[in-house]
């Protein structure tokens, strides 16, 4: 089923991209935990700099592409969908009216909140970049410790903003497609 100017399948784009983002985050965690095994610590400290540099240089563009896809598709849906709450008047903004805000969330959709959470992934960058730079700069015997720090922050980021973006996109899409 399609709406005027916006096919229903477009609503699935943020669901798919946020799912891929979450899946990629989980894979990163699983693949990098191998370097944290105590019996491999000495070898890991030597291997982490070239491995992580290659890993990050190839993975970062993928993460940015998935976040951009989620953000742009959410924005597009917010503007052009029949479920759109932005439209021409930006009437979705209801400041200081909690009852209407609750009604807005339940009656319209969670897409702007999902968009905010997807962009929230980038808010963690200042916290996580020092560990990335330390590993890429070869922190020698501290590479594994820096990786463990990166993994801890990465897990918190994934469990907060990444999962929240995914859930919001799924619920918003489901609610909107129910209206078709």
C-alpha cells in the first residue's frame, strides 16, 4: 500500500538501518572480546594497534552510513509521510503541556525520538575517542586495558541509545503502517 508521494516500504528503512547498526555493534563487541582473554594479553597488546586501526578505519564509515541512513530516513518520514507530524507547520512541538505531549507520542509516533536516539550515538564520541586514539597510537602494554575501556563504553552506548533508537523506529513504523 502506498501513500501520496511516499511508499509504505520507506517506513522500513529506519527499522532496517537501526537493526543493522545494533547488529554491527554486537558483532564488534563479540569479535573484540577475544583480545581481552587473559592468556592472550601479551600477544593482544602487540596485535591490537594494527588490527584495531584497520578495524576502525573500515568500521567507522559503516557506522556513520547506518546512522545517516537512520537519521535521514526518519527525517524524510517525519516530513513527507501521511503520518507526518512535521508537515509545513511543525505543529508537533508542544512545549509545557505534558498531557498533550503524552497524547502526541501515542497518537503520532516515536520517529523523532528514535531519530534523537540514533543521533545520540554520536554524543558518546568524546567519551570513546580517547581509547580509540590510544590503541591506534600503540599504547604498548596498555592496549588491552584501553580496549576493555572502549568495550565497556561501547556496551553502554549500545544498551542505551542504540537499542532505544531501534525500539522507537520499530514502534513508530508499526503505528504508522497500521494507519495505512
